[in-house]
């Protein structure tokens, strides 16, 4: 699950059993106890992958 809000996107992804990616270009992240994205990026461009790189 890819999203820019921990309280909605990341929590929904976790509830669905998905790996999560927080993009920090949207809403400023607010701390949510015991909830963290699996991967955090500053921009969608950071998700550009080479053949040698994997996120999960």
C-alpha cells in the first residue's frame, strides 16, 4: 500500500496485511503509536528501481 498519511493509508495497508510505503511529499506525517511504514521515501522518484534493488 502506497500512501502519504499514516493515520489512513498506512494503517489501512497494515490492517489488510500489506507491505506499506509512506511518501513524505503529502501531508506532514503525524506520529501514530505502534504504526510505522515498512518503507519511507521523500518522493515517488525514489521508488525508481534498478535490477539489483528491491523494496521488500
